[in-house]
């Protein structure tokens, strides 16, 4: 029997539902919910009575420290921002594109990664080369083959949200380094589900939302900024990026000497409390243990549904297949009708790219997978 790694009583949603949708809006565990309530009841509702200007500036430090541990990077490189899209949209404005620049991206990647570069293409500043995520080909190989001397940037998710395909960031960074291209990586569908060690990657920025696998709520995200981005004045500087934000100076553009310069303004402090607690729980559990857990469940799922004609986008034996996002398809059954059957049984997955996307989290157990297999038999 494959048991949950978390106490399922901390996830009230699981009392009546089977939730296999952490890759979308993830469940938030009770300890993280309590942290949010404690901040709201103990501080936020009382204005500045119990939170001074100094306290407010320091409030992000705990999250910055614990996030740096998760990413495997210095805390001075960790920026706390209100959303992944916020920082991803700024990055094209930080880079001086060379003449005849090409940007390499994945055609089916999450739009937050590609839309800022599509704007640059619309302004005639570059041309985007899109690589297909095909189950018969290695995506990392395809990205590397698309890189040439005109490539200025490669922007990619390390785990593709619709298929679970993994990109080998180490290999990709070697290819970008050879041509002097920037490498921007979104780890939203990896952080918290698989181990990260950004210190081993030669990348310029690593970005993650906080409300999926990390177990947080919307309103806060994380960004590791490389040394050359820490030399930049952010293109959209906020007042909180100053060395001493509450020493208000309307005539100064002086910035903090580390990644704090990318924090724009007051944000959802309740979400920061939530995310800090959630990441601490993940680290205490051990990310490698989480990976092993999802692989066991994925193996059980794929083997079970194969008897009914369902197949994964990539078999688990494929080195590019993640174990926590399984995209299932069927040659005869329609996805819309199948999704209705699942919802009627209180089983929650997502429909992405014409496939059923099953995302496996630490709170899932063997009973969840058995119920899904039985539903897909219909």
C-alpha cells in the first residue's frame, strides 16, 4: 500500500474529493492556512499597531532564506515578487538583444514564458524559434539543435505543464554558454515536486510561482537572479527595491545591492506567511522522498490504465518523463466526456492539450490512484 506522505487530515478537500490537480491550483495544508490566519488576525487587521516599518521590511527575510535553501542558491540572489509573470515580463527589458536575434522557446510552453518575447517579436526586435514537444523526440535535443550564433535567449519551463516533459537544464546551459545566450528557466511545475540545485545550473534567472507544488497561495512568487541581473536597475523599479525602503526619497534610484531590488512594493504578506510554512514542510519531508513517492504512484497509474487503452505522453522509462505530471490520452474516448465522468465521481484532474493531466502530490495515496483507474475504465 502506498500511503500519503502528509497527514491527509490537514487537507479537508480530501474528505470528499480525490484531488489530482496540484499542477493547477494546489491544495494548501492546514499548517500553512493557520500561518495565514495568524498573520491576518495577529498583524494585518491591526494596521501598524504590531508591525512597524522595520518589521515590514524584514518580513520577507524568512521566506527569502528558506526559498534559497529550496533552490540551492545564495539568499542574496533570491527575489520575492508578487507573481512569476511579473518578473518574466521584465526580463526582456533587461537584455540588449543583438542584431538578428533569435529567441528559442517551446511551442506548447506556458504562455507566461513566451508572451513577453512575442511582444519583442511584434516590435521587430527578434524572431522566436519554437520547438515542438513531441513524445517521439527528446525536447532538450530539439532546443539545443535550435540554438545558433544568432540566439540571444532561451526561455523554457524545466517541466512542461501540459505533458510533464522534463528539460535537461544542465545540458541546455552548456549550449547557451557556448553562444553567449541568456537562459531563463521557469520551475513552477518542478519546485516542490522534484529536487532543485540551481548552483549546478549556469542560468540567468529561475522563476517559480508559489501556489502549486510549493503549497502556497497566490500573491507571491520566487525568482533567483544571476549576478549579471543583480547589476541591472530593474526596468520596472518599485519603492521597496531601495536599500532602506522607508527612507523615502523621491529623487533617488538607489537600489538594494542584492535581489531585494526586484521586490516592487507591498504585497500579500499573508501569502508570504503561507508559503514560508509550506516550503518548510516540504524540506522537512525531503524532496527526494517526494519524487520517489510520485514515481511509485505514477507507475501504478500507468500500469492500471494501460489495460483500458490509456497511454502516457511519455513512458516512465523515458529520461525526459517526470513522475509527478502524467498526461494521458486515449485513441477512442473523448477527453471532455471523460472529464465529466471524473467530476461526477469527485475526481479532480485537468484537461490540457487534449489530454487528461494527472498531477501527483505528497498527500495522494494508492486509494486515489485506484479510484482514478476505475473511473477511466468506463
